[in-house]
């Protein structure tokens, strides 16, 4: 009986893992967001942004994947000279965090501390008005 058991053990082929070279993809520096910004915006404005993203997706426009994409683009447009045409709105604030490139981070930090929230809210309202 021992011989049969030994023959069965020897008869099984040994499988070796074949190593396949994996191609690593390097992300371009423009596609990575190095810095995080925590900001507050009006809760009603945030809801409006969420509805805007949903409406765009319903119309098969996937240029903005989330609310943070719109906030990031609004801040970028303001940096590039967009006029702030909308007034500020009072109400509860919602805190959110977005990731940005170094240049946009430096621009954000250059804004006056006490007015950052107001400026960003106005920039977002002006930006979505032109969507």
C-alpha cells in the first residue's frame, strides 16, 4: 500500500508560477493632485452642485464626475480671471475637502483668510451660472 501512495504523490506534476512582466504606468504630474484644501460652502449651494452633477450625467455629459470637480474648475476659472457676478448667500455651511495642484493651492493660500469662503462661494455660483 505504501508503494501506491508514493506513486500517486510522484505522479502529480509540480506547477510553477510563471512570472509575467507587469507594465507600470507613470501618471503625468498634471493628473495628480498634491494638496488638499478643506473649505466650507453654503449647504444649499452644495446641494445645487450635487443636482447639477446629476443633471449633467442624466444628459450624458460626464465632464464633471463629482462636486469637487466643479469646485476645482470654479477656483481655476477665478484664478484665470473670471468675474464674480453672483452675490453671497447666508445659511448653514457644509465642510468639504478637495485635492488640487500646487499652483491652485498657492492661489488659494494667497486669498485673504477671512474672505476665502465668500470668494469661493461667489466663484462657484458664477461658474455654475455659465455652465
